[in-house]
């Protein structure tokens, strides 16, 4: 991973724990993106070495991992005439979203306000 104030080794360790992986190395790109996103969300003057940011970044990585796994599960090949067994892959995603929100709340004094989902109108010339 690139040089960062957020402890990336700790993020990788926590990501592996959250995702129930023996090693998170094959998914390192997801963790790097989560660290970068966390750094973009930091408030000016925030202590970027606070361990809560590691937990939040790992939760973000876990959420993206769960979404990728769920998307792969939705693609189940079938044989002619057979029906694929439908399983609900949204539960792990929902739990990962809750975990992410919980760690974001824990680190809220270090992070900028989350986008509200409201529309931004802008004049275009």
C-alpha cells in the first residue's frame, strides 16, 4: 500500500477479521481504496493516527467485499431446464452496512458530515 497516516497493516488485519478471511492479501486493492476514501472524508486537523479510522476503513473494505461476493452469487449458471436455487445474499451486505455505519458514528468527530443524499443544483454555461 502507498504511504498513509492510517495504519494500513491494522486495516488489513481488521478487514480479514470482519470478512472472515484467513488472509486479506488477495483483496488488498479494496482495502487501499477504503483507506483512500477514509482519508478523503477526514476533517481538517483531524488526528489521522486514531485507531477508530482503521476500524472504519476496514468496515468500508468489508462492505465492498460483501457486495462483490453477493454480485458473484447472483450469477449462478444453470443447466437446460433446471432452475437456479435463489439464495439471499443481501443479509451479509446489510450487516456490513450496519457495521460500517457504526464505525463511522464512532469516528464521527474525525470525519466530515456524510453526504445527505440531497440534490445539488448547479448552473451550467
